[in-house]
């Protein structure tokens, strides 16, 4: 828990007696952070402890001889201290003091069995660690590995041996975008923008100066990147030189998102200053080098009543939709910027919206875990789907179809059919929440990224997926989870309510029934051999018996069932199998 005290318990008499506190160790860390990992290395006798900071503490588990020497030293020190106290009282005029008290024996506690060796700080906050033959390896929150050389004694200070920095992000990834030719991929985190080649998954460019980024897109031609920042600027980078071409002060607050216009003449940006700005491409001349570069010119500013979080155009470019923080979606004409429709129904802010390529459907994803499918002509809500177990962060239609993908903080990617309002496929791959996704031009590949700092690409296979089968699998999984929640009514896995079945007893009953049927078949084959009805050639023993006799195998399986689960497991057996026992 939180604090500097580490409570050590004696569990030698488990499960007959509860754990007994054996002592308290005082951590050496300056901050009272929560202990995240405690790991013991039996080979070196070292114990490692780390919390939510950068410090790793190394303790040594003393041998029996070292514990006896330490306790003897403590007893001698305590005896000398008491003797000195008596002498001081006599010298102060207390007279002769009869010291009939016996020196109390030093009790063996955790303080006598553990010895603090040293502590050292990693470059970043620690996530986990493990012991090596001559040191430790640390995994940090910045997606790096550090190897340290640690001595079992405090004579030599720990030293960093090497550092492994994988090609990737050190911070959660906020935005991903594929190029128009489907050959490159840009990923953005808080401190860097990385450009990858998709065919080889190799890093081609690093824009380390692109800090505080919020969103990223390839401009037409795939030779430039535009990045929206927290300070409200639109930064244009050249991929050929990996340098900043121009920084445009576009908004007074952070840029939430932007989208390219279908006419390939500019883009539209949204910001927390409650403005939507439409931009045109233009050529600007550098005053120093007299070279020309791409720039943006402001065309129109649309003032809104709330913060816009996402925006997208229809495929024909006639209208654009803006998702607001007040849980509504506004649709405007692209030429006159007049208001057309207001789509309302979400209970929490809308994170992402996408319009189909035929401009007939709009799908919205919200923090309320719901996905809504709208008609863009009249603004009717055709279907509201409880899609994920956590906030839905992004949605995107597949070009030329009414299929779309959604990602969420529940670590799942879901593939939907907007015509039949059904789930087609679930992809579980990420370890933490997903922030963004990107589809290529023909939807044959989807790229996702999120809080686990990983970028994952999924390619479309030739396997045919049936939505009914996926629905049946989900229903079976939900049913199993409901049964598990009903059966496991206690939080302690080692305890169960008397007279109630548990998941463990159900599994034990199924395994026991299968074992009995297997043993009965083996016994029947042995009887056939004894009667001479089997083949004359002796058959080899069944390897599934593990070298045991059928009865011995059955007894071995029965011994493997927990005593608390055995009565319930037997009650699940058919009557004929019970007679066989």
C-alpha cells in the first residue's frame, strides 16, 4: 500500500492458521508512493521493491548463520546498554542496585532477516523489473528498458549497464494517419511525431520538434504533414527535410481536430476556442532563402456555442458535420456555412463522427459508450447501439460500404454493419485503451494506437465471417460471465459458501466425469484381452495413463480435486458413473 512501512507475514502454517505478522521494514524512498512490485530472486537472495517513482530498493535476505550473528550482536549491544544504565544510576547516588533482571532475549523478526543493500534511480518512472544473473532489468513508463549491474553487498554502487530504446513512442499515442497512397503512416504523441513505411514497418522520419501535438494529417501529395498543437497553431512539416516549414497561429486555444476538404483545396480545423476555421492552400515565399513552400490562408470562421471535438465532410463536399461537447452534432452547408440539421441524443460529449462515402449515413461515437447511426437527409436516429464497455474514442466508415470500425478505452476494436445494425467482428489486441484509428483507401488495413504506446496494423483476410456466429459467441460469453458472477459470491478464491456450487466445482465435475468414462473404456479393453477376444498381438499401454494403472489414474485424478469442491463435483456425476466409483 501507500507509505514507507512494509509488513512481513509468516505463512508457514497456512492454511491451518492465518498469517502472522513477522515484522515491519522501513523503505528508504523519500516519497511515500504506492508499492507496485515486490520481487525476490532465490539465486542471489535479493529482494527488490519499487513504487510509483524512479527508485528501486534492493534488500538482501540473510542466511541462518548471518541472522544468528546479527541477533547475537544485538543481544550483546542491549546487555551493554542496560549495564551502562545501572552504572550511571549508581554514579548518580542511587546506591547499590540489585540487578536481578535477566536480559531479555532478542526476538527474531523481519528486521533481523532482511538487510538494506542500496537504492538507485532510473531515468524515468518504473513500471516493472526483474532480476538477471548479475543485476536487474528495469521497464520504464517511457517504453524503455534499462539494465543495471547490482552487487549483493553495499560495497559497490549500482551502475547502468545499457539502455534499450525501441523504435516507438514514449508517451500515449493521440493520433494516427495514413497517407493517400497507403504507403506511409504518421503517429503522434505528446513529444514526437514518427513517420513509418507501412510495407516494411520501418521508421523513416522523426519530427522531434513537434511537441504538444493533438492531431496530425498528411496533406495532399503526401509531402507535408500538418500538426495541430495545444497552443492553437497549425505546424506544417516537410517530410523530405523533416523540418518545420511554417507555424500558423490558427486558434486561441488547443486544436482538437481537423479534416481535409474533399475538393483537395484546403482543410477545416476545430479548436477549444469554440471556432471552426476553413483554410485554403497557398504558396508562401521564405524571406531568407526565397524558396516557396505550402501555406494556409484563412477563408471563413464559424463561431459555435460549444467546443467542437471533431469534424468531417461529406464525400461530395456539399456539407460538413461538427461534433460538439454539448453532446450534439451540427451539420452545415459548405458553400454558405448555414446551419442545416442538429442531431441530438447522446448523453455525453461526442468524441468522433464519420460519414459514409455515399453521404447517406453518419455514425457518431460518444463518451456514453454508445454509437448512433443517423440519416444525413432528415437527421433521424436510425439506431442507437450500446457498443463498448468504456468511452468510444473513434469511428470510421469503410469507403464504398456501410461497414464501419469503432475503437474504445475498453481495449477492443469492433467491426459493424450499419445497414443491419449488427456486430460483425471483435478484435482484442491492445493491452490498454485505444485512442485513434485510421483506414487506408480500400479499407484493407486498419491501424490503431492508444495508451499502451503500441501501433497495431490489421490486414483484411480472405476468411468469411458470419455475424450470427459472432453473436452466438458473444451471448455464450456473457452467459458464462453471468454464471460465474452468480456462483463466485466470495472475493476470497480459497473460500466458498457451504452448500453452494462454484465455477471450480463445475469444472472439477466435468473433468471427473471425463476421467471415469476414460477409465471404464480402459478396463473394458483389459477384460477383452483376458478373455482372449482381443488380438493376439499385445497392445502398447495407453500413454494417456501416464504409466499408471486405470484405477491408479482415477485415484490420482481424485486427489487433484480440492477437498471443498469434491462433494459438489460428485453430485454433478450421472448415476451410472457414481456406481462406477
